[in-house]
């Protein structure tokens, strides 16, 4: 469908629309608005409105407008309805099978309540938001007393498509839908420049916005350049569509950087000083510079003058860092810890011609300056150079938050906060996990305690399924949870000490580059597993005795308190040696395998979905639990109170000998695999500032509104002034 211009002067468009509104099935409820400005439908919203689109209202759904809103106001309502319909296309992407990465639209009624909460203006009995209401109150941006009013007006104008200075609910809802589409960042930037709401960006609109940016104030842009004429025409009369503008915006900063280089290259030699290079990069490309790169801008040129080819290659390298990561992963076959030499990297980059040998030379020089890589790079070296990606903000998890970026920055107070954070997460995760797998654990314990040749005369359970059925039949479903309460009471300190010790040892065993060898990972896991025995053993012995109590036909009810009284303090640590034999190798196997499995299953940005986390946990947990099952069987036999006629054991070696002699080698593998995966996640360098909005009123697409607005700065470098310009001093 071709783009439609629905200006008030277009009689054909006005009559063909006939003020159509979305059908009743649509999730949008549009209140008539009474704007006085003519409005043109943005061509950037037309792709969804094809003739086959299920969201276009049928002719029968055309509704007459109220008498007070006929004419331009009626036309505007129809246009805003279509804008909202365009945004609704993202709902289709949220359906199963449509892929991931899309946000789910907010409920219209909830969105309307939120809108009315922040709307402070009223016209003809209808509520409206001002730019200040939306930017400052709703988004929480520009809240300083002397905040730039012009910047607030520009950002508010992104929603105000009618350009009457107010934001209606229809506009507020339409923008929420726009934030849910895949190219939301470019569309938001386009609407920032489309200050008159025509659906196009003119030369004057482009100049007005750029002149207000911090970048232009530092290094003025030449608006008469051939680059600008190529897009807006030699007479600057041509208007640019959304798709054309997206390419223009992509190329704009390259042009600005080239102009800056030319301005410093006064003698025309093609060289600038290292300090001039640093000044240009900090002014025009600050959104691409990490703190590590900023600190080495002068050093990367080796103190010499910077040539134009070096300047272009350096900028291209920063722009293509995601591609550089793919080249690295291709060279290492997915490993993020394998060192890659320059020759190996060049060989891998041959299939991707966008990366030049000069860019590779700069990459290795820069990583040597930042992390003393010794001519070999790993994935974390690339992370230190890679510019911030606004999309990572949207997908960032709560568990990715870090108080510090390196162990050296960790103070005592920070360490306490981190320990509290880990304790809380460990307690919640441990309690949920213990409850979920407890019936399996009970079946495992009863099978491990089952002994051939006992006084009963035959085996009580033939297999795991038979054990499960008999427990439910004779003890009820609640019998599957015997001993759960003491397990939940002790799970928090058990998991807390395990997770904390693992993370602490991993920090201590890292080399100068922050890497961990496999033996170091195993040592860290083993220490973590051994440290938890102080909590694990008392919990295990109480839990196990309660789990097998259901097999006894006794009138007296056995509880946790009676078990503790019977055992005494020292008795709670009966079988501790076997517990060490189980927990130390379990954690030494599990933690490294889980961390490396997570890395291998992560996407190209290093993130894991819940499914890949589950798979990584299974990959780590199954072999760890299976290989430690013999120690778990011995521990169970030592901790269970032997009944009359059953074999008793005096220690680990005695139990191993008697089990082997009486029941054979297979008895050591009863209940395998019996462990369950728990542990720390593989560490990825993250920033604590990159967190999705926590405002409960930011629902649907508005969950990413703040990151999206900041993405305009971080991706395009369009930094708007935060404060009002100081008034000139009066002349005396």
C-alpha cells in the first residue's frame, strides 16, 4: 500500500477514510479528541496497513463522528486510530511462533488509568498530558529545577503527532504500541525530527534539531555540505521519508566526524595530532566509547600523528564490534575463553570483508593497552571495547546487576550488600527448588536405604515408580513431602554459604586478566561444596530419618524436634565424612560444567533464555549427581537408624565394604541421578546502570521508554542539553 497523506486539505483522503475507527475487536478504545491543528498521516506507519491486514476496519465499521468533532478533529481521530492500529501489529508478533524480542502491549484500560493519573491539562472535558507531564513526571527524565525546556518540548513532541502542544490518550496509546515494534528506536528518532507531524523530515526540521544538540554546539556541522545535499537536494527542498531518514541518521555521524577531521587538518596533510584525535572522538563519537577506550585514545596512536585512514579504521572498528565478536567466536568455535592470536583472527575474518587488516591491527593494539593481552585476545577483551547496546537494557535481568565492575573495587560494605543479595536469591531459589524436587528426593532416599537380604524377606520397592505409587497409596500425597519443613528452614544458609564461597573463590583464583582456568573453577566449586557441609549434614540426617519414617507402622508420630533430641548435637554430624565425599566432588563437577554450558548455549550477545539455563543446569547436574551417587548411598546408610535385623555400619569404609559384599556393585548407584542443579551463573561484564524501568506505571511498551530515549543518545549520539542555557549578563 502506498503512503497516504491525510492532511486536512486532502479531500480525497478525507472522504475515503470516512472517519473509520478500529473494529470492536481491537484492543484500542479511542476517545474523540478536539485538536485544532491539521494532521498528516506518517508514511512510516503505512507498511502494516496493507489491504490484507486483519487490523484494517471493514467499511461496515465506519462510524459517524460526533457533531462537535466533525471536520479536522474527526479526521484526526481516524488517523490516530490508524496509528494505533499500526502499533497493534506488534501484538501479532507476541503470539506463539512469532519469535522473541517483542514486547506485549499494555491493557487499554490500565493504560488509560495511568494516563489520567499523569495528565494535568484539560480541554473540552478531555484530559491531556503536557510535554512536562510525560517527560518529567511519567518518564522521570529532566527533573532538575533548571532542566532545558526546549529539550523537554522536543521529546514530548515525539508523541504529540498533532503538534498542538498537548498529548491525547490516543497519542499516548499509539506511542506505547510503537515502542513494541522491532524498529522502535529508529521510529522514535524519526518522530523526534518530524517536528511538524507531516510524516516526512525536511531540511529545516533536521537543522533545527541538530542545532539544539550538544554535539553541534561543540563541533558545528556544515549544513551546506554535499552530504546533506545528496539527501535533501541541492536546493534543500526535498523531504525525506522514514526509511530514507533511517539511513541518513546512520550516515550522519560518519559525515560529522569526517568534517571534524577536515577542520583540524588545516594544512591539508591528511594528519591530525593525537590530542585532536582524542578531542574529535570525545565530541562526535562519545556514544561509542567505553571508559577503557576513552582512557587510551591518545596512547592508541602511539603518541604520533593520526592519519585519515587510521581515523576511519578506528571509527569503523568501534561501529562493527558486534561483528568482531562473531569473528572471534567463529575462530574459537563458540568458546569465550580461548585465546586468539592476530593471525588466527585475520584468518577467521577473511569470510567477512567488512573488517580490514588495519582495523585488526588497531584492535590488538588497543586490547594490549587495556588488558595487556600479550598479542592474544579473549572475549572479555572485546567486551571492554564494545559500545553499549541499548537493546541489552531491554533484556537485562535483575540477576545481572553488579555493585562493582571488578573485585578490586569491592569494599567491605559492598561485600556485605552482595552477600545479602546472594543470600536472598539463594534462599528463594533454594526453597522453590527443594519443594519442586522433594518427592523425587524422598523416592531416592527410600531406594538407597532399601537393602537386599533384610529381615523383611523381599524388596519393598521394585523401582522408582513403584516406590512413588506405594508412598501415595499408603501415606497419601502429603507423604511425599515428609521432612520438607526442616529442609526449607535450613536451605537459605546452605545455599547462601555455597554460592558465596564459590563466587569468593572464583574472584580469588582469577588471573590478572580476570580469567579462570578449569582447575581453578573446580577448586572453587569444591571449596563451596565442602563449606556447606556444616549446614548440609544436620539437615540431611533429620530429613532422611523423616523420609523413611513413613515405612514404619508405629503409633508414635516422628517429628523433626524428636529426631534432633534423639541425636544430640554431635549426632547431627553423623555421616559427615560421606557428606564431604558427596558434596565436594558434586560442586567441583557441577559449577564448571554449568558455567561453560551456559556460555556455549548463550546467544550471540552472551544472554541465556530460561530454557538454555534449564538445559545448562541439567548438563551440569546429571553427571555431577550420578558420579557422586555412591557417596550419597553410603551417607544415607550411615545416617538412617538401622532397624532390627538390618546391617549396621561403623564408618565410610565399613559401609562400602558391606554394601559391596551383601548387595553388589549396583547397590552404589541406587537412586542415580539423585542430585539437583544449583549454583552461580557464569559472569559476564555488565553495568549496574543498565536496568529496565522499575516504575510500576511503565507498562507494555513503556517498560522500555526510558532505555529507548537513552538509546537515541547512545546509538545516534543525539545528546540534548539537560539544562537551560545561562542568560547573558546584562551590559553595564
